């Protein structure tokens, strides 16, 4: 009998037999399968002559099937994974794909509670902080104990084949020479079909009896389930028992399938994070990430000038990471002092002199004690002057004097103080144009611009955009407690196509927002606030017209094509519906009405 195995955080894993031809799914108490967070009636599962299908009912579907949002009726294959946030529902056609006729256990079988309690405990273990290797050991040890297998293997797809990532036995020990103890034919069958497989007697099974590995190993019971991500088999969990035939049954297959569904997501995240870390190790300098030609040139300049005690001017658009460049110049320098930041555009003109040079007690109202400025705080270190182009002309004079004389005088004092400070300034403005127009002093520009460093905009760093997107996703996913596992293909295409006028800062903010708002396991273009990559920009009126047409079609479909009921539901004159259909069919509205009248007479 087909089943749905439901796994939700903080709830026992449960098995639902699909004993009726139509099964309702939603959050309503009257549903056959109740999952918190879904619409009251989210979808139904129905048995058809060609197999089981799932049909959405919610106007705003959030359920995902095989990693894709359920927007229209979809066939369910054996092993299909339905997901909403942390809730996972595994569809299994036991009778036709996994278990011999009559061997599917009843839902109230005595061992069911023991199996599912062990799965619940194992799920809690998987939620801990483990390395990839530790996770694989926990996975295999738990499954071997649960299914009372002699040994278990975890294999990951690699090019046209697979590689063994873990091999354990019932004694929680590593297995020697694992390649010689499993059937290559069975593994490849599960990888190719992406469906779980239960073989009661491998030597007596026509599908595998002639396989050399089955004959050599004298295999009896084998249970193999795929690690599925977005409908593709990432790998296989393989359990074997060479002593007893019919050792594995449908209940153990269902249990292993749930383990595989949860472990696939966790394993994918860990492997992706490990790959990202390895990639970042080769493509970063401190906190600056990238490998595109423009940013690679910035890396080279930073490493060359950091230990040379000269001033640096960093230029680039807003949001490109100019402060990170300044911090790396300081980090790689030999200067033992602090890195101090002043934003020249964010501090009121009346206060910035005090912020730069300090003040003495009584220098102005509110100056109740002596206070050092940024120059004094950065002594023997680096002073980062962000948005230097916003500095008022009279303060440009005082800054130039401080740089030339290497002394500063506090506001309200006439005693100069010596300072040893390296200046790294930054601006998004064209300072040479400002000099030509009299807004910036030419001599100050020459003083600051000893070494120029230009940070390229994100739109010129094609190779880095997706790398940065993945970095921010992994950086904020845990902080925001988001269940998101990655980006959809459409989202990645839209990220590449976007112009990113706000550069890296915009990318970071959009991903943080998407992690909060995303209702599925994959971020889509809409979660990022971006258009589909191939979606044209419409006028507001065209966008309204498109939405209206699509919405009328949707309600017509819900009403079985009944135009009058659709007009009533939408609160419009029936002629509006006829006008819509006439336009869609490319005919005149009056001709369509005449045709309808003639059809009614017939």
C-alpha cells in the first residue's frame, strides 16, 4: 500500500497509509495529512489510472515537490519528496516498487513506534554540529542499528560513477575493503532511477541474479535508498545482510527513506559549505572575496603597498567594499597601532574638526573634558577617511597641514601634537573633476593619492557574483535560523542578469531579506526582489493587464470553465469574461457571443 511518511521538527515521525483514492493535505483539522504552516487545504493526492498525482488548492502554494513550488498538478514517482520549511513528506509506492506483494506492514505494527522513535532521536543527532565525516558515521551507525543490517555504505555520485564516503558494520566499526562487499549493479540501478530498492533475495532476483558482484558476494537481503536533492540522486545509502533472506521489509525501507531524505539535505549543506570554504581559501584576501580580473589586481596592489609606509586613495562606487580594502592594507602592514575610521560625509561640519583632531575642556559648549581625536587614536596605526570628497574646504586646509607637518592641534588649544599616522582615504566621487570645479583642493588630492586603488563595481565581476551570493547565504542562514538550502536556477540566472547598482552591499541586503521572507527551501527571484532573467520589464498598465488575464484564467479553471460563476466570484459583468476569452482566442466579442448563443440553441 502506498504511504506518506511525515517528518516535522519537535513531532514524532509518522506514517500515513494512502487507503483512500483521494487524500487531503493542509493545516485544517479535517485534512487526512495535517502539516502546520500550510493553507487550510493546500493540496490533495489522488490515485489515477496512470499513478498518483498531487494537485494544488491554495491560491498561494508554498508546498514544494522535488524542490519545485507546486503550482499545477504533478505526478508523484516513488520516493518523491514533498517539503515545506522543515516539514518533509516522503511518498513511497511500497507494493509496486519496493516490497513483494503482501509484505507491507500495517500502520499499527508493533515495531513501528520503536523504529520511528529511533528515527526521531537520530534526527536530533543530525541537527548537531558535525563535520562531514562525523555526520556520515552517525548516519550509517544509526541506520545499521535501526534496520539490524550486517553493514552499511554511503556512496556519493562522482562523474559517471560513485565513490564510497563511509562504510560501517553493526559493531560501529569501519569496514575494510568496502568496494568488495557491495553490489555495483544494485548501486547503479538506484543512482540511475533515483528510486529506493528492496531486494529480498538477490541471488533469486531476475534483475540481479546474473550480476558478477551478486554471485561473488552470495548476497541475500539488500536495501538501497537514494539521497535525493531536487529530484536528482546525490548518492545512495546501501544496507546489506548476507545471512538471512527477507531480512528487510517495507517498514525498514520507509524508515531508511526518511533518514535519507533528511540526511541528503544536511549532507548537501555540509558538502556545499566545505566546497565553498575551499573555494574561498583560494579566492580571498582577508575579508575581501573574489577572483575576477579587476579584484585580483586590487589584491596584488594591496600586498605590494601594505608594508610601504605611504598614503593610499581607494576609489570606487558605493557598496564595492572600499573599507575592507583599507582594513587589509592595515592588516598586512607593519604598523602596530589601531585602525580608526572616520566617515567625513556622516559627521556634521561643526563636529568633524573635533572628531579629527580632538578638543580640550571648555573649547565649546559640551566639551567637559579633554578628548583625543581620530589622529591621536590612530597613532602608529592607520586612519581611514571614508568619503573624503565630502570634507568642507576649510577642513581640507587643516587636513593638508596635518599631513604635511605630521602634527595636529586640538580644538581650543594652541599646542601641536606629533602623530605617526598612515592615511587611507576613500571616495565614490571623481576628485579630479571636483578639483577642476573648485570643490576639492588639488594639493590635498596629490598628498592623498600617492597610491591609487580602484575597486571595480560588482557588475564587472561576473565570476564573483555567484560566489559572493553563496558566501552571504551561508553566512546569514544560521544567524537568521532559515531553513533555506540554496538558490533556484531561476534565482541564480536573475542574480547574474541584475545590474547591481548598489554593488556588494545591495547583494548582501537582498540575500538577508530573502532568507527572512523565503517560504520554501530554495530562494527564488521573487524572494530577492528581482525579475526572472528572461522576464521583460513591463509598463505598470501592461503588468496590471497580465495579472488580470492570468487571474481570470485561474478562476475559470477552478470553476470548471463556468463563465457566469467566474463573473460572480470576481464581482464583474459576465461580458468582462467573454471579452477576455474573445481576446485570448483572437476573435470578435460579438462573434463569440453569437457562437455561444447558437451552441445553446443546438
